């Protein structure tokens, strides 16, 4: 029996949890697969991907900074990837790579399926307008949020995301400096990469939160600490990091490759034991 090859590409990649997640999925489903982490600085990535395909690679995950570059290397893409112009999953097909973006579906599955939170009718604040924000914004609208207010350090990117969403009744861009006057939100999502920097603090108005507010950071581990520390200080009702989203988007990718969706709870539980800090859901 030949073992099919899969890999996550990124730079840096040493701390990626993906090999552990897919190993667990493979054991659980009895699907034989090899899954490795490949360090790929952006300039080297196209050649490394080509070599991986030539050596029999069947599927790929992408992480920073390769999601946009990988989008440009696909022969065919799904609608979510086309909106985000970024892919987190590649599947090898006869005529090249099929690219998809499972970040948004992963987020919704984690919040609604695992944390049992209802997103419908929530006034929502999205911090950030980069690749991660593009991956989740349309899915939030599909999930039935009441309004989506987008703020970004560089306002033009928030405007561009708002325009691309094409839902002027619900999606609006606002200036970060005007957050004080935006009222309160039932859902606040940090889709910025600010927490990955050194010594960053989120200095947001406490009045953004009300007694229902769910605060979500798409990051997990240390990168999620600054925003979730603010969310706790603002007494948000629920505080969730991106660990569950990570497992769910991986399960969606696994399903795209193998046609089987693995159970995510056992894998999430194991990862959570090592990342115990950040979820409080009542
Ligand atoms: P990703 O794929 O993680 O979304 P990205 O496309 O580079 O990465 O986007 C990073 C996001 O984090 C952007 O919204 C960026 O704001 P700018 O568009 O102004 O660059 C935001 N970001 C990064 N560092 C930040 C900081 N220190 N404060 C606020 N926003 C920050």
C-alpha cells in the first residue's frame, strides 16, 4: 500500500500543530497518510510546492505567509478562496491544484458546534481587514450576524473588504479611532496579527462590550493573550481563542482530501490540555 503524502507549508513552521492534528485524524479514520511540516520562505515556495507535487504530494495546508501566493498557483478554486484571494488548503487534481479556504467554516463550526453559541442577530465588530478577516467575513454574514462593523489600522483595507462583501445594509467600515462612538457589540473578533508582535496591548474602549459579548481571537497561544486579556478586563461574557477553529478547519481540509470528516472533539481536547489558558464559555 502506498502512503499518500500531505504537508503544511509556512515560514516559520516549527511550532505548527497541524502534523499532530492530522496524525490523530489519520489514526482515528484508519486512513494511511504521511503529513509533514515544510519550511518555505515565500520566494522558495513555488519551487518547493512543485517538487512536492512531483514527488507525489496529494494535498497541502498553507499558513503564513503563503496563503495568497498559493491562491495564485491554483488551477481551480472554491468560492470562499475566490473571495479571500487566499487558500489554506490545496488538493492535487489531474490538471493542477484545487484551492479552498476553510478558515471561515472552521470558525463557525467551533463557535456554533463546539461552544454552542448562536451568532444570529449579533452586532459584530471585526478588527482587521487582512487575509484572516477576508477568510471569515462572508461566513459571518452567512451565519446571520445583524451587522458587521469592520475597523482596520489602515482604513482603506477596511473599505475594500466592505465593498467586496457587497452587503451595504449590514457591512460597514469605520475608523479605529472612532470606536468610542460605535456603541456596543455582541460579538467582537480579533482578526489582526497585532498579538504576534512584542509587548502589544489592546487598548480598546471598554464600552464596546455588553453583557452578551462573545470575544474571539483567531489566534491561539501567546499571540491571543493581549486581545483576550482586554476582553477579560472588559468583562466579556464569553472569551474564545482560535484553537477550536484550527482543529475544525483542519477537519474540513481532511474531508476535502479524503471524503470523510473526522471527529474533532478528541483532538481538540488533547490540544486544549497543552493550551489550557484561553477559553471561558459559560
Ligand atoms: P493575516 O493573514 O494574518 O490576516 P495580514 O493579511 O498581513 O495577515 O493582515 C494582518 C492584519 O493585522 C491587518 O488587518 C493589519 O492591519 P493593516 O492592514 O493596517 O496592516 C493588522 N495588524 C497587524 N499589526 C497590527 C497592529 N500592531 N495593530 C493593529 N492592527 C495590526
